[in-house]
C-alpha cells in the first residue's frame, strides 16, 4: 500500500524549537472512563500523549486511579469526586469517552460547560448527554469540536436517510452553532463555518471499539498545543487514519487494534515531518 501525504496538512504541523520544554506544548485534561469502561480513558490518554501534548491530567473515578497510574504513568490524575474541579488551568479539555450518561456525569458536564469558556472536545457520552438534555446546546463554548459517528449524529440532529444528508446537515449546523463538527465515517468530514475537509486516510481496521476514543485524545492534544480548533480536528483525523494505514503494513484489517494504531502515531508524524 502506497501512502501519499497531503502536503497542505503537512505544512500545518509546527516544528518544535530544540530549546522548548513541556510547558510549551499545553496541559490537556481528559474526562473519561467509569467503572467497567476505563479502557476508553486509557486509549484516549495514550493517543493524547503520543500526539505531542506537554502535560496530561486524567479526571477519573477515585476507585479507578490505581489502574490508570499503572497503565499510563506519564499522566497525572484528579478525582472525579472532588467537589470543585479547576478547569480553567487547562489549555484544552476533552470529555466523553466512557463516562456514562447518569446523573453524576450530566452534572459534571454541566459544571464544565458553565466554568470553561474556551473550545472543548465533546465525544461519545458527552454527546449522548447533550442529545438527552437539549438545553446543554446553549452552553457549549463557540468553536468547540464535536465528534459524532452517524448514530450519535442522528441523536443530536434528527434521523437522516443516508450519510449525504448528514453531511448537508453537518455543514449547516456547524455554521449555525459556530462549532467544528467531525462526522466520523469512511471518509470523515470535518466542517466549520462553511469550509469542509473530507479525510482520505484510514481503512476498515479502524471499524472497532476504541477508535473514536483515540481520535478524541489526538484532537485534544493538538488543541492543547495551540492549534486552532478546525486545524486541530483536520490534523487529528488525518493523522489517526495515517497511523492506521501504516499499521496495515503489519496487521490485517481484521487483526488491527487501536493500540497498534496508537503505537504507529510516531511513524505517522515522521512522514509529516519529512
């Protein structure tokens, strides 16, 4: 399989100053996981760390902290049960993978939307909560990034006959709500203010649980490093798929795991740095 690099996206990757330090690359917060669903948090965290973020904090249930400290030692932890979470100190926040849709998760999302005024990455259960509680739409910061798959998209915006109809709605809603919409599909759409990007990387090996969690981690990493939301989403989607195409040289579409893809993010970055 021959991999052709998108030169326009390649030009958007920032070169690192040799004298830089971790503080130059942002501090991300991922609010993810719940008992029985901590894999989503681990996947998002590892993808975020592999995508260049300087510091990463994970917001998790207190009883799950030991598993995270063992599997992702590079990340710091904060307990979800703490009465007050200081969201303002983070340069980017991603929320949703595996958090569930119970009352405590809803309260946490509401608190975040109330206290954090800059763009967020909203995925998975965060989107499910928004579809269940429509009043949350008005609280979402402008230029936030939402990453629905087709079923989640229909829950948010109503039923559609096919993906072409979803694309039309996505372009309209992204402009209307002043947000970035990442409509995940075979050729994922990223749209913002009438401008659209259709991704050309990736393969059917990504059609497995965990792929969306990894994408959330990658987008959050780019956002934390100071990339604009639309650029963060485009680069993340492209890099996610590129790493999967690289993985296909070692695995089949059937055997590919999202952890294999995360392990190949470094090779994907190297292709963009050439």
